[in-house]
C-alpha cells in the first residue's frame, strides 16, 4: 500500500542511482512514498537472515539485543556495548539499521556524543524515547516516567547538530500513551519533538487494539512520518494503519522470539531423548550455516591466496 504523500511531510525521495549511503536509504524508506517495514535483528546472523528474506532495513531492538545477552531491557547493556554488537550487524549486511537508543543514555551531552559515534560506526539512524534514564521496556509491568519535554527536545536538537551524515535519521518516540497519558499530551509532545528537529515520530502503544494509534494519526499534523510498533495490536491489518497515515511499521522482536521457541523445543527434545534421532529434519543444515556465513568465499580466497585449500 503506497503512502499518502500528504502524510509524509515535505520529503522528496532522491532518484535511486547506484548505491546510496545507508543513512539516505533509511531516510528514503521512512520518509518516502512506499510503506516502510523494519525487521528486528539482534545479532549479525539474524540481520543477515532478515536481509535474505527481503527486508530493506532493520530495527536493532534494545529488547532483543539485551535478551540475547541474557540481560533485562533496562539499560543494563551500556551504549558502547550495544554499539559494538550493532557494528557486527552493520558489517554483516548491506541494508540500513535504525538503532533503538532507548532514552538516549543520559542527558543531551551523552546522547549527542553517542550520535556521533553511532554515525561513525555506520548506524543509519537512531530512535530515542521520552522516558527517563535508566529506562525499562514499555511492556514491563511497573511504573514508568516521562522525561520533561524540554529535556527531551534538548537531546533531539543536540543530536541533529552532531549527526555526521546529513540524511541520518533521528526518530523521536513518545511513550506518552504507554505511561497512561492522554491523546492531547501525546500530540503536544510529538509536535514539540518535530519542532525540535525530529525526522519522524514513533508513537508507541501497548493497547491490544490500534485505537490509540488511529486516534493519534487522525489528529497528527502530518509534518513528519509516523512510525509504529504493532506488537500488541498485531491483528490490525497493515492497510488499516497505512490508510490512517502510518509511514513505517517495525516488527520489533519476532526474530528473537522465533529463535527462542525453536531453541527451547529442540534442546528439550535432545535432553529428553538423549540422542539426535530425528532431530536433523527439524533444524537447519550445516550447509545453511556455512551459506549464512559465506564459507564458500573463504574457500575461494584460500585457493586464490595460498594456491591450495
Ligand atoms: C524494542 O524493540 O526494544 C522496543 C520496542 O523498544 S518495545 O519492546 O515495544 O518497547
Ligand atoms: Mg527498546
């Protein structure tokens, strides 16, 4: 479903000529006329699998990257650790990554330093949410608090002044609905974040229907694209969201959840049966592992450089 141009701000997509910088690719996906889809990845392998499936951009999720390291999504990973992990993802794929930068890891100063370093590492854009540091995952059943509009706008302004590529995407995410604030507060915040320089607004909801998102989209001034994360309102047809003006959808955690389910099933079976009988049929082949890590390239390079394999 194509985007309605009137709901996508004033962005004019550049003509695609050859290989565009990653930041430009991400801007094109979020701000351009077609609906954008970002797939979650939590390491280099899941990034490559998403790219192979056809995704044109990735979501580096704080929830799934933390979980893959056995940690809570509560700023237990430092930003330097997160960036190191995401660098491995960047090396593994040719598509842009929107990095989930939580609430910015501190004040405007820390966040703007992070934005410079993220840009240097090849991150195409970052998303920050208007919660306090340390933040906790939106679905955690605990009280959550919003940052002041002023402090959050300071981070947005400082980030835009410190981006190293002109197309670097700063997605400002409001958690107003998640913490139980009303639509009016959500709109005031989104407008302020746009005025501070945000390139897109992510409006998050933990409702099991899309009614909050649709109400927001109905009232939004359409100056900047709307990004959503339909984890809890997963049954909502994509067309319902895009017809309401949503620009980009993030499938935020499904690669890790698929992997966990599969690993739990297989390890439980092997533990119980104390043999590998019948297991091969339900796991990927070693050849697939070689293919995902490009083993054939190493074998060809070995022949080329050493003259033998
Ligand atoms: C994430 O994927 O880490 C997100 C989205 O921030 S959510 O888990 O819905 O908060
Ligand atoms: Mg997150």
